[in-house]
C-alpha cells in the first residue's frame, strides 16, 4: 500500500512562470522513510505543502491515503491531513501558553480517529501523551511545565511527540534538525526513526543536510528548475 502517490506533478507560484517543481513520479509506501533534499529555493517546503493538501498542483495528481487531493474540497483535505499526518515543523510551532502535555494533546482535538487510536493503545489521551513524552525522554517533572522552560532539543522532542500521538500514517518533517547541535541531531534522528517504526508510519523528511540520508530507506533530490 502506498500512502503517497505523485504523478506528473507540476507547480509554479504564478501564471506564466517557470515551474518550481516538476515531478514525473514519486511514491511512498506504508512504513517507508523518504529523505527529500536539495539546495535553497528548490521547493522542499512547497512539496510538503502539496503533499499535505495545503496547496494544489497546477497539473498532475497527488494521492494521499488513496484520495486525490485536487478532486476533493478543502474541508475534506483538512480532515485527511488531521487524521493521517503528524507534522514536525522547522520552528516547532509549539504553543507557548500551553503546557508540554497540552501541546502534545493538540492533534487529538482535530482528529477523532487519532483520539480513538490514542485511547485504544494507551487507555486515555493523557496517558498516550505521557507515553510519547517518556519515549522521547522528556522528564515527567516537565510535562506540566510551560514550553519556555525546555531547551531547544527538548522542544524538538515535544514536537515529535505531538506528531506521533494517535498513530498517524505519515510523519512529515520540515528541516526539523536545523536548530540542533550535532549530538542532538543524532539522538533525534535515531528516536524519530525508531518511534515511527513502532506505529508503522511513513516519513517524508526534508533537509538540506545530505549527511542525514543514511537514516532513510530512499532519497529524492530536488534541483533548481532550469
């Protein structure tokens, strides 16, 4: 089963402009881990927005969990994204007015299926959040602390816990190691790969750092359009 299928995709930001992205074919199987790399300006973050249905291609198709995103309305795309994608942002996007635990629980407010998964696997939503925080080595004394009390590396692991809760089918990560030192990068990568394997989630991981390619099943390079 493929979680993501791209066929003859073309995308540009304005009418008449040359294509930013031209992708004849790209498939990501269930549980497969894909590393997307390329220099600045090659459309890495744009590709993630296309995959997740935030924006639509000019031509070609993208299938996400069997649904062709360009043939369904925005509400349906939002629902698919909430139910099936855990997102790790470059700048974490954690809410400073919520505690660590409350941040991890946020996806369950938007997805009934992920909430049901969390409760089925861990008896309650809160126990699911605690499980993933423990798995990602966030000390229990910090679970009720404000995000500002955590180090950058700890905040990144909280962002990963938020993405993993409720067992989504796909983890999308947009330059998630750019703010980490080398030791934290290695720890984070090992943890992300291992924890995603537990829930059999596909990973689409974007980075300009090609040394991270060793952690993935396959890689896909984006290049500047000519």
